C-alpha cells in the first residue's frame, strides 16, 4: 500500500465523510451536530424525522448552521415511497403511474415540482428515481416503484425524472444498479439473485442507467443483489466488477456511487455491517447509506473506526477512501452552488393530482350510473414492507367519505374476508380496494366470492394491475399515493 501524506485526522475525516447516517428525532441531535464539525458531510432523513415541512426546514437549518455545504438526503420517490408525506400519503403519483401516462414532459414536470418542495425544506439529495425494469410482476420490493416493464419506457422516464429534479438544484440518485426488477426476494431480508445471462442484463437492465448517466444524474445507488452473470461471488454493492469495472469503466460514470441501506440483511446478515461497509468502499462505492434502522452515534463511530482500521491494516487502500470522500464533497459543493436553481419557474402544486387523473384506467362492464348515496369501502390489506413504507396510509376511504357523507369502511385480510364484507356492507354498494391482487391468492378469492354475491361491486386496484379487470366498474390507479386515491374516488362517484 502506498502511504499518502495524510495524518490520522484526515483519515478520520474521510471515514466520516463517506457515511450518510440517519438519526432519531425531529430536531438535530447534539451528536450529529458535533460530528459535522469533525468531517461528517451527509445526513439522511427518514419518515421518523418528518412532521411538517416547516419543521423539516427548521431541522435542516439547524444542521446547516454547523456545515453550510451539507448533503441532506431523503428517500423520496413519491408515490408509494414517500417520507415528506409519510403521514398522509404522497401528493405526487409514483413511477408506475407516470409510466402508464407515458408523457416524459409530465414526468419531468412532476419531478421538478417535487424538487421545489425538497428545496424549500432544505433537502438537496434525493435517493430516487428507481430505474429498475419491472421484469418480474411478482417482485415484492419494486412493483409500482418502477416506471414499467418496458426497458425503453423506463429509460426515457428515468432521464426525464433526473432532468426535472436536478433542474431545481436537488441531486438525483438513480437506483438500484445494476437493476432490481427481476428479483423475487426482498433484500431487507435476504440476498436476491438474478439468474439471467449477460446479454439479457445488458439489453434489459442497463439502458435506463445509461439514460440516467446521459441525463447527468449526480448519484447512482447500488443494489444488494447477486448477479452471477456479472459476479458470481459478491452482491452488487460489494462487487468491484459491478461498481468499478462495469459502472465506472464500461458505462463511463464519474458521479457518486451510494450504497443501498447497509443494515439490510442481504449485507449485514451475510457479511456483518462493519465488514460490509469496508468491502463496499473497497469495491468502488463512495457513500454509505445507514440509519434506516440503526441510527445512533455508536453505529456511526463504529463504522468510522472500522474504515480507519481497514486502511491501517492494508485491507482498504487509503487512496480509495480518499477518492470516495472527495466525491462526496464534490457533490456537496455542487448542491451548494446549485442552491435556489429553478426558483424562477412558476410552481405547479396541482401537477401531482393532474398526473394521477391522467394515469387512471377505468373499465366498465356495463352501464354504470353516477353514485350519490353512501357506500361501503372494503380495503383488502396485503402485508407491506419497509421499502415501501409500512406506515403510510393508502386507499380511497377518506376521499369517498368526503364526497359521499355516510360512507363507512373496514380493513380485511385473509380467508373469510368476503363474508365479513358482505355482512358489514348491509346492502350498500361496495367498493373493494385491492393492492397487487395477482400476488395474493386470498385477495383474488375474496373478490370471486364478493362479485358472485354483489356483481355491482366497484373494484379499485392500487398496485400492479395484472389481474383481468372485473366488477361493475374497475379502476386501476398504478399506485397507492394519496393523489391516486383522490383521482380514483372521483372516478367511483362519476360512475
């Protein structure tokens, strides 16, 4: 190992600089503010840090009082994955709805408006968009987070989203490289594996990332997936073949490489958190996402010390750590210089609802008259995962209660749901709300029973619309954002 002319202080600062930790609370903890003075260059916000936009603005102002060029990251895809609107549901539809419309200009406008909101909150780095091609409809973690199953469609909308967001001075982070769309395992729990040949990967998964790079994406996030055609031994986040040879070398990407959450069991349960972080930086990652679960000072200091120890032992080249830290600081510098970009364009706060309305697919099986009396809403609840945000509300109930006073609702899961719905409806028209019906046999069976007894039932699909449309009225929203629910409720009432 070549020893650089750097002392322990520089080494420690570089180790802190590559970390993007989260923290608890809605104000800046003392330990975070203290570490910012010692070299920490990034922090991450999660739903637990968000109450209101004004509170987030005050929080980021507290942090920037310690370091003006701070990267404040957030996982704000909009749609089903929202942190700004974690308590209410997103004001923007997600990728699948935008892909269903297939108007890149609309996608660009939605991302630009999201960037305006983030900028107003003091957030300058967004772990989005998802550039994954949803090749596997049974994927438990991507689904409506993808623009679609067509590579060309995903590529053009990924580029438009990056352009729209970055026009406001917020850095985009295109994910999950080299593509998470053909997996059937959630990397929060285990290591997903994609067993296709290299030709398929190059033709299907990589074009959206090429498009993002051409559009100038400032960051790309790695995936914790094993792709034997590229590297039979290491998942993407820990693979020099994937991050350094493919992404940097073949694709020519020179921006920041960020890992997916390192506490996810695909890494922490297989390699250990601290060792995994060292392996990721050695493989070519520049920034470490941590804090979705472990968000305490001890975790941050443990990772810092693991990186320092790895350099001193020769396991991690000091040049590699220094290069990673420099790339983090370069992005922080770009966001500081770009701050306030796009503020000369007029805001468009209604663009999210406009997009959600355009995305709706309404199928009528016969004459359906407008509904003007109270309904019964039966929401069939699938198991949700942390990636999508298991605490974010979804559905059409609140809006239908507003439009048709007296409407009531219930949530159902598992066998016997249909009988419970029929009893609770008490003769009222039923609106059955499902999410990814094709992935949940109990949900399809419940609809079979329900529609046999009440063929006038309205069905609203708020996930992937893979099952054939059925019901007197079938409405596909292509996502469960709040605005998708508003648009669907309007369509229910219109009949």
